[in-house]
C-alpha cells in the first residue's frame, strides 16, 4: 500500500496529498461530523448525471451503476483547491476525506425529459 498519494492539476489549481498508510485517522479539525460513520453518509455515489439542452428545453439523465462502493477514511496532509480558494468564503474547512478504489461501473442508456418549470 502506498504511504503517500498526491493528486494535482496545475490547470485546475488542485493539490491534495493523503497518507494512505494510516489505518485509523481522526476527522479533520473542526469537522462538522461527529464521527466517520456520520461523514460516510455524505460520501455516497451520485447515481445520476445530468446535462441541460437550453434551446430544446430538455434534460438528458444518465444513471451510473456502481459496485463495491466502500469509502475508506484517509488522513489529508495537504489540500489546496483553486476554485474554492477563489470564492474567498470565510470559514471553509476540510470536513472529511475518503479514498475509493477499483470501482466497477457502467452507464445506463440516457433518457431525455422535457424541462418543466
């Protein structure tokens, strides 16, 4: 198992480093979650992705089917996310971090719905 994993994109202004060797880790300081179990409820896969065609007033809905979704808490040693920093919101903190690996998935055929509002 890796001891350190860094993910970065200069174009996106993202740099995240995690210590993957730690089997047990605490929630980040100031996290709004009481424990990892509570935080895990917010680390689920999003089953659908959408795109909106404004001229036709249609929404394309595509369902992703995933298996073996088992997020593992990891200790973040460094994090910088450009678009969040650029928003200049006061009080932004890291609430949790999970690692998810080897996820078999596929996309179902998309469905088009008319946008009603």
